[in-house]
């Protein structure tokens, strides 16, 4: 395996495609992870972390939708999730470029 932190950084930043284009923030990192996990050192761990974060955010957003009817708590939840969704891919891209492991808050360990 070769060490290539630029692909790790790209995988983390590709999550922001959802913010920019409205789609691709799940599928692009998934494709990068599946195609590069055996070729690039640490890609498997970073890819699992990214996919777990993406799935967790989707679950939390689905939970927030009915909570909108309950005193608007869902709106607050969606705003908090949006901020987390914007900040942590960038933070973890920097961590990946420095050779550190990613750390996503509220991320459920779905893909072990």
C-alpha cells in the first residue's frame, strides 16, 4: 500500500458536494473508499469513518423532521446538524493531511 494523504483529504472534502451541488456527498466518498481501500494506507479507516458519519447524519435528519412539530425542536436540530456537517469534513481533511485519524462527533459505528 502506498501512503497518499491527498486522496484521504479528497475523500473527506468530497462530502461537501451535498452543500455545493445538492448531491454526491455520500456516493463520491463511497466510491473513493471502495476503490482505494486496498491501495492507500489508512483509506479503509477513513472511508468507514466518512460513511458512518454520512449515515448517522441522515438518521439524525430523519429524526429531526417529526420533531419540527414539537415546539420547533427539529429546526434547531437541523441547524446544529448543518453546522456539524459543514465543519467536520474540513477539520478531518486537515487531520488526514497531518496523518491523524478522523474524528466525527455523533457518528454511529454502523460499518465496523
